[in-house]
């Protein structure tokens, strides 16, 4: 393919490097430095997609972020990404793109029939049509609409790319590297301020790259280049291209997405694809420039109709002609600059100017170049289907109401300029109260709420001299405030051509007898007639009109359509534009990839993984792991072909008959020190703590102020003023915060310090009738007899030279100990226990066996202490001190908590002693009762009792106290099970608790 | 993301803190008789103010201190921050 529309020379592309790419299956060439859009236009391709609703052909409208049409599905390095703007995507070798929103192909699109059915698809058609018959919606209407509408297709594969997040702080963040951005950055940098300058495009300079101006004795572009290279050398300046600041949040935090690898065929090794910057800036200078406004006329969505500034950019930056017979339709001088550029490249444009007798330096230049200028002329309608072929033009009366006779002239593109709209998005997001500026027919930032200031075109200032002056000054002033330096930069001499005032004309009236579609929103196909219908139907608020018609709701967020929409509403409503007001600007300014937002918190990295010091031993010994909060714990140790059920049964049985060892490192541990430590414990636990002797542990329950059980665990008195508290794995962080809350805010007079020591200690629970025999061999120098170390006792021991804490506490209900050593010795301790335990038949056991053991003992855990139960419900009322007050005690007198038939923990055994009971099942009296069957309680935990060799469950049951011995039904609608059961005591094994004391 | 001045550590981003509710609520003294209504007010009843109010935050990923923050619930403006032991002057 030849690049028929590429100029012989010129542009900022690298003609020395040819790049091949594919669009809709066809091969093309472009140059390094092209965007996909400029390369396609160079090859004469103007049909790029279909519109959202009517499936009308779509070409290119802009040259950057404002592009409403040219959205493609991109293929890169085996991955695909939807809804990429061709005007933003830089060309790389091997790039592949396809049209979206067309089927079966962009040239022959079945959905285009909507174009002829458009009378049936007016504003709000979603709400009006397809309403009946009701059953048609799911089967016929919705699937069809989804196929016909919708944009690109998201990949369902795992994204292999890496995305990173970065936090940054700076004195000044400057968003945009046009004249105002460069000038303010330069002034601020000279004052030594820490500056971040962000540019969305690949090239710095903004409009300086395309405008015909001189600064000092350099061209605009040369000046920009020299400032940029100077800024790059300064250590206090971070200057980033391909970086879009898209959101302005609270307290001067802005978020920027940097496209690090999107312009490369493949992301480099160790590089991310994109990086999201969270930037906290002391001051923000918004230099985001302005976006050209279209003028509304018939068929103004035909491919080949585009913004005049875009046509100029394609010529000046990319050396590409958007057409060879251009028609320029303008209401201001910007169109003339585009025409002059065409003329310089040997193309003869025709200018239609809506103004009657405008006079300015630029117009004089165009006249001197013999450009054909028609004043008081408008384009009535574009003609051509897949590309502009001609234009119907007419003279327009001075009052802009009446059209003269229609003439048809040949053209292959129509470059439109309806003046400029300041890009106020970031300012508005920051909370700035925008105001309407009459002279430019647009909103500009008003009163700031945060530390932001808007410069240049984004602030409605359209002359270079004024822009530079203001920007140098603001950059200097704001940085001086921070650094106290005042290094004045001398102001360069600026040469630019003066413009005449623009004509506030934005919409061409329809000629008699013609009903052309005149589009406002090009991506969502919202035409003038749609807004008229919405207003006729009673929609008044601009926010409602937006949602009803979808004006400005597409991926371009109405960058080119919003103001014309407002003009129309204000005209019909006979109100001034500021009275109509604009819709709220919300982040993001332009689409951001989900990958960038998520960053590296994907899959395994979505939360930290904590491992005990013994983890590698578990791995080597066939442990199957389970997530326990952020911890990884062995669920069971697989032997041979065992499944979970068989392995956990074996492990639990071995604890009941021999001895087992379980990694309990994950338990929360809090070190408590100070003379008032006992008093603190006495207030946060429900039972008495003042008289706990040194060397003794005690089980305690903590409540929230509302009386609900918060956590349980044992606390040991290590020495006079030193306690060691354990919490459940899940509640460890909350309990620490809870203690800190009371110590810092409620009882600051208590002299106590708390600190988490969870990670400082590795823990092993040694449980079973032979555990004492093992302990004797582990600690030959210590007295671990029943007298020397009784139940709930604590001693320190010497584990082959390693200092160990030995607690005689039991979760399994067997004779048991918990040994703690400093984490670094955890692996050593574990190996010793296994090695020496061999002769006693030791086996490691995982969380599944641990659960079995505690369930059949009736020991409560997280599934019972689930944030809905009080001590009574868990049969922990014996631990409620009557003599003292404690956190949450007052709540326990609430009527429901003190009710006679209050729920209580019970045991549940299936009558057939065979059927396992699903956790979460309901307990009901009559399994055949009509629905909704009154629920009496629920199964909180289930196991296979190794002691009784039958299924056993714990349940929280209404009036549980009086239900022992009753027969009920367990119902699990999810598993479609009904199981007749008997209610028994929750203490199914060793109800008197003799084993732990043996 | 809010930018909160921890009285101990200085300006820090919101994601280092966890929220702790109304800072003006005083826990009734332990062991004192209290009516059901007063207890309910302490445990459950909170005003959902629009405007300036004092609230608790804990600097959990920093110094772990509970602090008092005066913030406007409508604008997010932060006017003042205090240490746990400093009294709020309303």
C-alpha cells in the first residue's frame, strides 16, 4: 500500500523508519512517530468504525484525547484491548487493530439498518421501545441490542502485563506541556521548586507544535524544545510524556496514568505496561489547553468531517493530508490557519466563514495567498456515505436564520471550527465553581476550592503573549511561596498574528423540506432532534437531559459535544447558557485501564500472604494449605491417596490416642506490660483477673460494648507486671486496636503498654495422652509433671539451648501444651518435636483435624463467635463476673439478650449416625411445614466425631437449654437435604473436662 | 484521598489510618448506674452531621495512636487534629 496522503516532507515523524501494521486484516505502512490514526489517514483510510446506535459510518474527528469516533480493538503481543482511540495509539511494528461495533464488517454492517429505522430509535428509546411483550426482553430484545450496540470486547484471558502504582509528592504539579505548562514549569523550576510536568501525548509542546508563532528568536516549537531539554536537566523537575492526569481528588491529590509500554510492540522485561501515579501536590497548575468545538450541520458525522485543528495537526506533526479538496467551515480565525497550512502544502482549500466582514492579520495572510474565501456562508449538509464527496452550502442571512439557495460543491473533507472550549475538567473535579465567559461562549474556572490555578487556553486565554506572561508569573509566584526563592525569568518577545472576534454561531438551520440528522454527540449518536424530543417530553435539568438522551455519556465524555448541547437547550428553553449550567465533571477525564487501577494487587498479590517459620517443613511433608485470613495454614498432611476427610480423621484420631503437633504460630499474641496490666485485663475480659498468680494462664472472653462476643483466648501472667495475651488468628489486629483505644482514649490513667508479638513467636501445640511423655524428653531439665506444670500452668524451658515458653493449655480437649520459641528457632523446634515424638507415634495435624477436635469437645471458635452471639449463646455465661463491671456488661441486660428462650449452643447428631450435616443448614421442627418454615437455629460447625465415629455438629438453637434430647430436622435447601437429628449437649466428648487436667 | 495531619507523625495519607467514629462520645464510667436510654445513646445513637465535626482515626500503619480530627463531612476540609489526650474545645 502506498501512502497517497503523505506529504513529501515535513512533520515530526521519522521517515527513516517504516513501520508495518494491520487494520481489519489489511497490511499498511506508516512511519515511526505516527499514531494509528495518522498512519491510516496517510493510507487514505477514513472508514474506521460504526456509530453506537445507528451504525452510521465513522471516520476520524480529532487528533487526540477528544476523539469520539475512532475507537478500535487493539491486538498487541498476543493480547487484546478494547476501545483504544486510534488518535492516541502510537504506531508500533506489528500493530494490529480492528473496527468495533460493526457486524459482519465495517464496510457491510447489518446494524446499519438502524439508520433507516431511526424514527423508532429516538431519545430515550431504551425506555420506550422493547417494552412488550415482557418475555421478549431477555430472549430477543436484549441479546440483539447487546450484539448491535456495545463497543469493543474485553479479553477474558488473564492479563500478563504488569501495572504499577507510585506515590509522589511535589511542590507544583503542572498538567499539560503547551505554552502555559512549559512557561510555568520553567519559572517554578528556576525557583528550585519540586515540579512534575505531565504531558498526555508523546511529544511535549502542545499547540506550539502546530502554531505559526515566534518566541524570542525561535519558532514556537524550537522554544518548546529548548525549554523541555533544559527542564530535563534539572534535578528538581520530573517531566513525563504519555502521562495523563485524569483525576483531581480531595486534599490536592491527583492521579496520573503513565503509558510506559503501550507504544511498544512488547513490554520490555521488568517494565510495567502502565504506571499509576498518586501525586500529592502543594499547588496544581492546570495547563490542559482547549478543545475545538464543532459547528452543527446536516450529516455532520460523515467520515471526512473533522475538526480544523486536527487537520492542521495531521499536516504539521505527521505530514499527512486529511483530504486533497478541503472545505474549511469556520466561525473564527482558526480555520484560516488550517487553510494556510493546506495552501503551503500545495492544496487549494475553500473557506466558508459564517462572519460577514471579518478582518485580521491571519485573514489578510489567507487573502494574500489567494485562498478562496466565502463570507456569510455555511455548510448545510455533507454528502457522501462512507466518505464526504461534496457539500451542500448556502449563504446565510445576517440574523443567521435564513438560508440562501443551496449550491453543491465538490470536496473530500470538511474541516470545522466552531471556536474553542477550555478544558476545565480537572478544575471542576477539584470543586472549582466554574463561570460562563460570554466572550468565548464557554465555561472557565472560577473560585478555587483547593490549591489549583488554571492557565492559558484552559482558562479562556487564547493569545500566546498573555498566556506566557500569566504562566511565567504564576509559576514564579507559587514556587516563591514554597521555596522563598525569587529568580525572575526574563520574558521573551512574542510574535503572533492577531485574530478577529469569533462569530457565536454553532448550528446551521435545516433547509426547507430537508430533515438531515444534525449530530451533537458523535459517539452516542445524539442529534439535535433527540434533545428537542427530550425537552418536549418535559426533561428540564441538564443532568436529566444528559441521562435520557445519553448526550456526553460515551467514552469521550462529550469533550466535543457538551457545549453545543447546552447551547441547544438554552436556545429552546430561552435561557442563557449559564442558567442551564453544565453537567458535573467526574474523574476520569479519559478512560483508564482497569489494570492500571488495580496495579499489582492481582491474584495472590491482592493481599499479603503470611507464612509461619515452619512453612517449608509443612511443604516438604505434603501439607495441603488453606487460607486463614492472610495466613497460609496446613489443612491436612496428605499420606498416599488420602482425601481431606480420611487424612483429618487419621490426624484427629492420633491426637486422641497418641500425640499430635499443630502449628499455632498464627494465633495473635500481644505483650502487655505495666503496673496496671491486671486492671486492664479485668476491664476488657468478662471474668476476674486481679488475682491470677504469676506462672498461670487463664481463659478469657472479650465483649464489644454492645455485648456481642468479640474474641476469646488465654492470657498468661509471665511476671509481676508482664502478661502474654493470645487472640484468635482472625481478630488479632482488631483486639490490639481495641486495647489501644481504651488505653489511649478511655482510661489514659492506666499505666500499661501493649504491643503485638504475633510474629516474634513460633508456636506448636502438642496434644494427646502421650504429650507429657514427649515433653519430658523435649525438656529433660524442667518439671513437667502434673504437679510441676498443672493445667493452665506456665513455665519457661530450655529446648536444647533455645529458650522456650511452655503453656499447659488445650484447644483439642486433650492433655496438651503449647510451646513458643522465638520465630527464628521455630523450624528447629518443630523438627525436634517431630524427631523426638516419633517413638510416641507423633503426627502433625492441620486445621481440619484441629476443628474436629474442638467441635466434638464443644469448644467455640470463629464460626460461633461470629459477631452475632453473646456469652450465653456460647455457654460462656459462667465467665461473666457478677462482682465487677467490664466492657459490654451493661448491654447484656437488654431484653432480647436476657430472654428466657434465648438461643444457645447445642450438639447435633443425625439419627442414622451416618449422614453428614452441611454447615449453615437450618434447624426446623417439621420438615414438611409450609414455607417459610420457621427456623429454630443453624448449624455453625460440623465434623466427623473421631471419638464416637459418627457425624457431629454444633448449632446455635433457640431455647437450646431446653432442647437437649429433642428430635428436630436439619434442612439444607442448597444441598437439597433433610436430615432427622437429635439435639445433644455441645460437650460431646469428655464433658467433665478430665483429660485436660490428667 | 484525605491528607491527615497526625499530631505525632505529620501529614500522612488516609490509607495509613482507620476510622473510629464520633470523637465526642464519652464512655460512661465503669460500675456506675446508667439508664437504658443513656446506654443506648452511648452504644448506638449517633448523629449523622453535615458539616464540621470531631471524629476519631487511628494511625494504624504509623504510630498506632488514636487521634481526634475535626473534619467537615460535606467538604472533607480538615481544620484541626489533636492527640488522644488533648481535649476537644467545642
